[in-house]
């Protein structure tokens, strides 16, 4: 299969993730969409890695996973504490500060 | 960090080609520990801080953590100075850690700035005299137990027990470590990792305010989600650049962009021809960095986060993040993409203009002092961008100088904000600041000095910085940008002055806030801010020299 | 000898400084000090005069340079004096009449608590006026010119608590300032034309300048003269200036200051001679004012205002004569001097009458005073005869010469001017006879003094008894003696000057002189003049001597009513200048606020409004922030690609 | 190295400011005396500068030069020419009187807290302004000048906003609001001007590579430094705009009436008589010297604007109901004359403009300070609230009249000399402009005399019946200034002697010669 197709897929996934961030209210889902974007990146890395015939991209993908995991830890901690204070995980509810 | 060594291009290549052969020994990466000392010291201190958190009794933790953080940062700063003194900022500049980290003038200058800023910020973190003691325990700006639900019994008992979130010190140290690496990163992966290393602790730090916890948590969520969103863009940009150049090493990418590579394989030849990859990748990468510096239209997190975060954290974030992010941006634009100067300059022109004007204009109608400072920081990001756009060594050194000047003013200003309090904690609404000059002339005068420096009035560091940046921009052919910058400065002057008017020319309200008498910690922070502001305003030559000699990137 | 010149000015200046800065402790002796210093100036003048007589006609002028005043690259103005025959004439007139009026004022102002200051102002006036006539350059002349303006301002408004006096003072200064524009511009023109504005060099270089320039300079000088000498169209202030104490009217607004315009024109004779067009304008201005003043003088019931109209008219004669060129200068100055005597005398007489009549000025409330105030009556009467040109008295000699010179202008102009001056002589006789009859003859029409008006805060003077009829009495010696001296001048000065053409010979070296040749014989003109004045006096007698004078003025004809209102010039000023000016300033104040400031404030407001709208974008929703970032990224990518044209 | 006299002249008041500010709260009278002593000592040093200055000597004298910010091409360079000496003398002369006149303007009220030290602040700020103004007259480095030009706004701002007139036309809150509006307006106008100048300053650096006035001028004269026509024009406009705001020139003037109206009279004097002079001074020194061609290019427009200022300012002065605003508009009119004189490009015009700066400073000081004394007595700035003051306070009225007469340029008082020189100088180059400007002198008479008539003459209003006459302190403020007005009106030679050579230099900078008299030209 043409490696470019993987890139198209990666771009598609990335866009879906970004769109999700824009349209979903639940903080967890938003965060999942970000994760989707990161994974789209991973796909791109791996695809490029293969194209160029070096390992860099694949190694980066591992790093990205680690980072994503760290983000989950931090993110969930924050989101959960927000949820416990407000009994809601909607990002739209958290709008005390504006203007 | 050692993993980065594996990624250096030649090493990977040999690994790939020799994979099938039997392995006698794994070639150990060369790590220049001495040259990386500042980073390593801070990381070490941070790790040690985690251990302290685990093993030191609760009542001793505060002092232990504070001591560790201060010593760690001071030692790291000493190491930075030592490196600079031994010529690593100029003649001895080189790339360390097998291509992952550059040790050169800009890196050391920025690291030194970050470390000093962080040191001052840690002082404000540690301030425990502003609020009255709770149940006999002195309290700082951070929640007794951040995990507890605000207003719950759990929280009350934590307060009663005198818990404090001493984790903020190691968190801050981790953030500092990431910030140290960020402007020194010499490949895109290190850049990304550094970004995450300093961002994630900051998200947490935003969430742990002791007062107004809902706002604090909201700020953290917003910062986190948007930050993650932006880092996804950054990462995708990295992926595209990697796809374009077949490498994430700055030097390699620069060569590919310039067409200066000799070993072109067919895959590289095909991607090299695809400028769309390069341009989109560049734009996405830039997005991530512009988010961190708070440039319009990626600025919208700034006011909310600045307002919601605990004020010492706000000061730290505002000052240090900006230094680190602009450092990384400079290196990216000057080292990786000089070949794209003609592509990125017009785009950055646009961003700089809307950032300067947008920040200044929206700030006019702000009513909260922290939000006002947030918008002011946006406008300042625009001014700094003007220096970045100069695309000359003078541009680099002017930005370095500006960052140093700006960060101390910022930390000092936010430190003053922590002092003005009423029963509900900090009194950040502007109307509460009315007549402050009559109640506490000294505090008001100090804040006025900071505001004047923000406004770029001569004899303050703000003026020297602004002049340096605008001069570089004008010399670099961005005269029109200077004119826009001047207009934005004029607009900005309006709201700084509004605050001064409020403080000095309005009658104090009877139920107005009081000014807390801080411990020597905050006093030091503010004092350093004032001193730097005035010294850099009156006799900036030494520091300009410093920034000037630190203006060359190693490649 | 020339070193004395500065003393002429210094003496009264010293007086002014001491009296004005000295404070209350000088109240008791101040008036004496002022008088002595004025007299000192006169004595020095006399010494210089006799010294001057001792020299040949062409070597009489003296020069004294004190110091460089404004030494600037290419612009040299000195404090330097020139005392020639023309200046000398004025010095004697000014210091002489000035001293007399100082003496007169000792009595006249006796009950005024601010008498010291009054004398200080008088001394200031003398100093400025002497400076004016002694200056050797136009800029220094301008110094004196404005100085007399200031003194005039201070003295007209001396009774500042009266709003009318304050207004009159302001008006006088302002109208004079308009004239001063002329003098300024004339000096500037001289500077750009000749590189200097010192009399001698300017007059020597006249050939090099174009006639247009010279006309312009001359017209500007005329404008200045019009302001100071109350010539149409800048005459309106003089009538109001009568608000000042009467000695002031006599000295400043009759004898000396108002004639400064004539001095200026005569002094600049060389320029005017080279600018015939401007000269024609001078003549026209003189002729118009001559009739204007005379007509106004006919209608006024206020004795001082009637005399003020007369002053205007008489100065009109002088200006007209000066406009005739070398045939007229000498007579202009001669009439100026004789007028100085008789008009000062008339004013002092009027002051004496007012002094006796509770400061009443309305002639309709006088009548029959000749019996009560014999000295005043006689001196006033001699002044009256002099001014109407009764043969043998001063006015006759000088006015007759002017009428002759007017006819001698030649052609139609000559006839017209001659006719105007003749007509003026007739009207003069008419209104002066009217004044004379209403004041000193007929039955008593005295009215009780009005109650002191609290609103105007007039302090009752010592002999002011509200509600009582006045008790007219002769004035004290200090007042009558100056009147008598002036009466002597009124009677004999003209003859003295005309004897052997002495005045002509005296001034000729300065002003040059040409004999005019009127189309008809001099005797014919003289006869005509006498006839005309008899007619004028006769009509007045018919109206005011034969019939009783009503205490309230009859409505009168349209012309009378207009003349009472200064021929509507004040109304014009009021409507066009005052009202118009008020509208202009008011609308400018409004515009300054709404437009000039408004543009700036509007800009600020629109930035603020923009700020308010942009602020709304910060709506607190994380997702919209993300959208902003997403959109920004898209734009960034698009822009980057577009730049490359990919 | 010789004694740095110029630095000392500026440093002394700066030191005084610091010491005054440091006086303990309870000893506020000591602070006043301290400030007065320092201002007098500064006057002494300024006199020494004037004595040491040799009119026949080099263009810039008593020069000092030290490295400062090499990166910006900035040196700490001082030097004075005759114009500078005259203005330094003016500044040093006026400040003691300003201090003396404002003796009680900032007395602490009873209930204010112990940390609020208004008196110390007031006098320290005045001295700080003095230091900066003097240094700005001495600076021969464009950057140094710019810094001072901007920095002096801050103390002025606090003086205007923090120590407003206690007499006002409305309620208390209203007064505070108006005062802070005035202070903000002052600062913003000048800051905007300054920022635009900043762009030009940077541009100048880009073109010239350093900021030394002498070096740039020499390089330009020698042809080593050429500016493209358009560049020079833009830079000129940037500089001129800032100076025109400060001066102020129509239509950038509207801050002045507010600022002068709301500030106390001594501060108003400080604004118009001292600080604003920096603007006109800078036009003469920097605009003409750095950008001669552009100056000539812009002259027609500037002359027109100056004329508008003259007439417009005077007409608005006529229309004012507030004494201090009236004086402010009169000042606008006078600044029009100064600018007209500068840009007439004749020696008479420029000498006249320089003299005008000095004379206007003194005459406005007299008028404004006496007006201030009056206003403090009655507690109102409205003209309509007065009447007949002459009767109850003749000395006050007399000094007020003299100030007014000086304002309307009566010969014998100093402003006449300068005004006439400006008029002549203008007329020589632009006759029409000279004539229009002459109309200004009529309007000046109008607003001065109307003001005098309405306040001082007429029946005594009940409210003014008990006003005391000038006290000894007040007379000590006014009398010397009046004496000076007379002295400089009759014998301005000492001033013209030092100004003339400087003007000659400026004229040669712009390569202009005085128009020759018509008669000579014809020969």
C-alpha cells in the first residue's frame, strides 16, 4: 500500500480528534480526542519512519505514548478533582472566568 | 535523557544497518555531564524532592523542600554561570548529549534567566505570612490538600491538621528542568519532551490554589486541555517535519531545508521535494510555540489561567514559560529554519501585529488586575515577536535582554498582587485597588514602578528592552512593525496609567483591602524585581553586552 | 546738553515708580512729588529749548544714545533719543500742559483716597508721552506709543469701581491696539525694506523703495494714527474715555496723547510725501473725522462728550492738514499746539463746573453758572472763542491756515476739502456756542444730586450731598490758576506763532514747508471763515439762547438721535464685533471641546468600544478557545502556503 | 578632567528630591525649606553655568561625555549653547518661586495617615522635574534627551493628578475625577507623542548609527551621512509630533487647559513655563539640526499651524469662564508665536523665539501665580465669582495687571521684545503670516483686559469683600519676577548676547540666510 495513504489516515484521525475537541463537552471525551490526535501523530511518525527507512519515527512513537500516559495521569487528576467539586465534567460548566 | 543519544542521526543509522549482526557490546552514549550540569542538578533536586515528600515527616517538609529547591536552583545557576564563564557561551559552545542539547550562548543566558526567575518565584511560593494562621498553622498560597473537594469535611480536617501542599516545590523544579531543556533542545523530540516536562507540572500547580479553588481548578482544566491540544499540533508538526527531512535533528533538518545534504536517498529525495510537508509542519510547530508564549490567536488561555492560578504560580508561569518558549522559538527559527526566513517572516509579522494590538486593546477594559497583567503579557509577547522577526543576531540578543527584563518585572508585579488582600484572599478586582497609594504609598509606588516598566517608560528596564527590540526590528527591516508596536505601546500605556490613577488619585474606600506585611521571602522577590527594573533601566550596558555576546546559536 | 534729554523722560518715570511702588506712606506728599517732577521735566525742556534757540536752524537737533535695546543679528534697536524742533514743540506742550494739569489735579482729586496713585499714573503718562516724541526710531516710538496707551487705560479706568469706567478703559486700549497693528506692520515693513527703522536712515533710503511699499508703510502708519488720534474708523473709544477724571480728559484725551497720531504722520512726513496715494487717504480720513466729530459734538448733552466730539473734529483738521504734505505739516502742528491750550482749558473749565455741580455732566442740568463761577466762565469763554476761530485768538490763526492750505490743495480736491473745512468751522461754532449757552447762560436747571448708588459702590465725595441742590462755587486756586494760564495760551499763542511766521520757520528744517496757493485770495477765505462761524454761532443762539433749554432732551431728528449714539458706530461695533465675537468664541469653545478634543476622545472611545467587543470573545468556554487556536492554526497554515504560492 | 558643572546642575536638584522625599512625615516644614535651599543652590549653579559660558566660544560648551549604553550607540553627552543656557537659567530661576508659591499647597490634612507624606512628595517631585528639565536642556545625545523627555512626564503626572487645586468649579468627587482626567490626559497625550518620537529615534539610529547630536550634524554637514528625502521627512515628523504635543501646537493642545486648570497654580506654572519649553527647545535644537531639509519642507504647514494656534488660542482664551483655563489658552497662543519664530527661519525669529521661551515663562509665572493666590483666597476658579478685587486687594490686583500686561506684550515688559522679534522675523520671510500673527496681539489685549475687568474692577462682590491682600511670602514670589520682566523688557542684551551665536549656528544648520532688506537687495 502506498505509504502516503497512511499519512492521509493520520491526517484524518488528527482532524477527527481536533473536531472532537471542538464539539464535545465532556472533559474526559475532549481529553480522549486529544489522545486521538497524539495517536494520529504516532501513525504519521511510524509511516514516515518506514518511508525513510530509519528508526527515529518509531522511537518517537514510543516517547509519545509515554508522554500521553503522563498526560493521562495529570489530566485525569485535574479533571477528577474538577468533577468532584462541581459534580460535572462538562468543560462548558467551567466558565467562571471570562471576559 | 540518555535515550536522546540513541536518536542522533548517525547513531541510529548504524544501529539500523547493524541490527542483524551479533552484538558484542552496546556503544555507550557520550554524555557531557559537566555541560549539562544545570539541567541535571535541577532534575536531581526535583527527584530528591519527591523522595523528601515520601520520607520526611510532614512538619519538616516545608523547610526541607524550600531548602532543597533554593539550593538546587542556586547550584544550577552557579553551574550556568560557571559554564558561561568557561567560554561555553561563546567559543566553547557545542552540542552536547549526542546532538540532543545545545550548550551555547542563548541557551545559557536563557537558562540563567529561568533559574533566577525560578529562584525568586520559589520565594513567593514559600511565603506564609500573608494570610492569618489557620489553627495555629502558617499557610501559604496552596491548598491544604488539593485532592479534597472544596468546602468538604475532608478539606476542613486537612486544614485543621495543618497539611500543606509541599509538592509544589518538586513540581516547580520539574517544570524548571523542562524549561531549561526547552530552549536548549537541539532536536525536535527533545523539544517535545521538554515541553511536556515543564507543562505537566504547571497544569498541576495551577490547580492547587488555597483560595478560590473552583477557579483554580477551572484554570487548570482549561490550561491542561488547551495545552494538550496545542502540544498535539506541535507533535503533528514534528511528524511532518520528520517526514520531510527524515530526521528530527535541528542540524539535519536545516541542511535538508537548505538543500545542503549529500547523502540523499530516494525516499528523502521524494519528501524533500514536497514543500507542503515542510510548510505545514513548520506552521503546526509554530502553533505549539505561539500557544506557549501566548500570542494572538493562541492566547485565550492566558487570562483565565493567570487569573485562576495561585498568584505565585501565575508569576512563575508568566515569566519563566515565556522565557523558555521564546528561547525555543528563536532556536527553531534561527537554527532550523533560516532557510525559510522568507516564509515565516510575513506570517510572524501578522501574528506580531495582532498580538501587540489585540493584547493592548483588550486590556483596556479589564477589571481584574491579574487578567489585566495577562493581557499585558500578551501585548509583550507581541513586542518580543517583533525582535524575533528581526532575524539578525541583534534581534536574538535584544529578545534575550527583553526576556530577562520582562521576567523580573512580571514576577515582582505578581508578588505585589499577592500582598493586597481582603477577607476573601487576594483582592484582585481593580476597584479594590482604589486609593492604595494613600494607604500604603510604598507598595503602590513599587507597583507603579513595575507598571511603568511594563509601559516602557524610560529609566526602567521595560524601556531598555523595548528599545532594544524595536531597534533590532527596525534594523532588520521591520520599521512598520515598530510603528505598530509604538501604537500598541500607546494603547497599553492607557491601562497601566489607569491603574496608577486608581492607586494614587482615587480616594481609598473604607472597606477596602489591606496590604499584608510579607516575610523577607516576598520582600526579596519584590526587591529583586525593583532592583533589576531600575538597573536595567539606568545602566543596561553590562546586560546588553551579556545578551549581545550570547546572541549566537551553535549549529 | 544732549545728556539732559534722557532726564526729560527720567524725571516723570522716577515719579511714577516711586508713587506706584511707594505704598501708603507716600499718600501725604505723593501729589506734590509728582507735580514737582513734572515741572522738573518742563524746566529741563525749557533749558533745552533755549539752548536750541542758540543754534542755527539746521544744527538744532540733538541726539542721545543710551544703550542697545534689542541687539539681535541684523536687527538693531537702541534706546536713543532725537530732540529736534518738532520733538521740542511737543516736549514743551506735554510737559507744560502736563505740569498745569498736575497742579489742577491737586485740587480736583483732593478728596480721592487714591490720589497718590492718580499722580503716579499721570507721571507715567508724561514719561511715556515724552518717550514717544523723543524716540529716534519707530520701535522706541512704539514703546512710548503703547506706554501712553497703558497710562490712558489706567486713567480712564481710574474709578474702576464704576463698570462703565472699566469698560471704557478696556475699549480704549483695545481700539488702540487695533491701530497698533498698523504701527507694528509699518515697522516690520520698514525693517524688511530698509533693514532699519531709525528715522534718519529710513528717510534717507526712501528712494530705493518702491512706491507700493511706501504706500503700504504710510497706510499702516495712518492706521496707527487713527487709533491713537480717534480718527474714523477707530474713533469710537474717545467718547467713552470721558469716564476718566476730567484732568485726564484734558491732558490725555484733548491736549497731548490723542494728537500723537498727528505727530506720527508729521514725523513720517518724508514717507507720506513719497506716498501720494496714502496721503490722499490721510486727507479723506481727516475730512471725514472732522465732520463726524463735529456732528457728534452737536448732539451730545454730556459736556465732556461734546468736548470729546470737538476734539475728534479738531484732530481731523490736523490730520487733514498733515495729509496735505509740506504745505500743511506746520499748520497741523500749530493747530495741535493751540488746540492743546484751548481744549485743555475747556476741559479744565468743564471739570471745574462738574466739581461745582456734584459731578453732574449733563449740560441740560446746568445753566446760568456765569455768575457763580466767574473765573471759570471767563477762561472757558476765552477757550470757546479760541476754538471757534474768533479772529485774533489762537484758533483763528491756526485753523485759518489749515482752511487755506486745504483750498490750496488745488483742483476739485482743493474745493471739496476747503468746503469741508469751512463747514467744519461753522459746525464748530454751532456746537461750542451751544455748550457755552447751555452751561453758563439761561436760567438754572439744577437738579438734586442723585443718592449714592450702592450698586456702583461710588463713595460719596466730601461735597456730595445726596438729595440737595448743588451749591456752585468757584474752584480753589490750584484749579483756577492752570485754567488762567491756559487761557493765556488760548488767546495769544496763535498770534505769537504767526507773528513773522515764526512757527513756520521754527519747524521748517524738520517738516519742510511749501507755500500753498489757494485759488482765491487769503482774505476771501478768512472772511468766509468768519461769516461761516457767525452763522453757526447764530443758529446756536437762536436755538439755545433765545429759548429755554428743556431739562430732558427732546427726541430730536433722526440725525440728532444718530449723532447722540455716535452716528451708530458703537451699535455697529456692538452687533458686528462684540456679538459676532461672542458667537465666534462661544462656538470655538464648543468646537474645541466637541471637535478637537472630541476626535481624540472619540478615538479613545472607539478603541475602548473595540476592546469591549473583543473582550466578549473571551467567553470562558474552553472549547471556543480551542476553536480560536484551531482557526489560528488554519490561517497560519494557509498563510504559509500562500506565501510560497504552493 | 574639569568639574562636571552641567551634571552637577542637574544632579543637585535630583539629590534635593531624594533628600526631600526622605524627610520624616512629621517634619513637613523642614521638607519645604530643604527643597527651597536646594532650588536656590541650583540657581547658583545655573548662574555659574551662565557665567562660565562664553558667548564667543565654541557652539557647545562645558561639554561632558561618558560612555553609557554602547549597544544603543548612546553616550552620556552634555553641552550647552546659548539657548540652553538661557533656558537652564529660566528653569533654575523659576523653581524657587514655584516652591515658594506652593508653600502651603501640599500641607497634610489632619486625618491623613502617617505614611502619606504629601508635602515631601510635592516638593520632591518639583525638584525631580527640575533636574530632568535641566538635564534635557543640556543633553546633546538624542537618546539621553528622549529618555528625559519621557521620564519627566511621570513626576509631572503625579504633580497634576496628586495635588490638584483645592478650588474648583464643582463638587469634591467631581473635582477629583476632573483632576485625574486631566492628569491622565496630560500623560497620554505626551506619552503618545513620545512613543511616536521613539519610533523616529530608532529610525534615526538605523540611519545614523549613533545618537550624538554633534556627530550626526557634522557627518551630515560633511556629506558622510545622507538621508533619503522621505526618510528624513518621516523622522522629522516623528520628532516634531512629540514636540508639538509638548509645546503644545494646535490641534494637539487640548491637554493643556485641562492640566493647567486642574493643577495647582505653581504646578501649572511648572507645566507651561518650564516643562513645555522642552518641546519648543527641542524643535529648535533637534528638529532643525538633525533634519534641516525636512524642516524646510514642513515649514509652510507648521507656520500655518502656528498661526492657527495663535489666533485660536487667543479666541478660546476670550471665551473661557475659568481663570486658569484662560491662562492656559493664552499660553497656547504664545506657544504659537514661539513655534512661528522658530520656523520662520530668520535670526530675528529664532532669537525672538528663544527670548520668548524665557519671557513667557516669567510672565506666565507672574500671571498664574497671582491668579493662584487669588483663587486660593476665594476658593473658586470661575471668573464670574470675582469682581472689584482691586478695591480690597490693590497690590494683588496690581501685580495681576502687570502679569496681564506682560502677557499682552506691552512694550517695556520682556515679552514685547521677544514677540516683536518673532513678528519681524516672520514678516521678513512670510509677510502674510506676520500680519496674521499681529492680529494675535489685539486678541491678547482682549482676553487679558476682559479678565482683569471682570475680576478686579467694578463693584466689590460680597464674597470677595474680605479677601486679604498679598502676604509677604506671596509678594516675595511676585516682586522679583516683575522686576525681571521690566529688566528684560528694557535691557534684554545679556540674554540676546548669549542667544545670538547659538541662533547663528542653527541658521547655518538649516542653510538659511536672513532675507536682505529690499533696499540693499536692489543695489
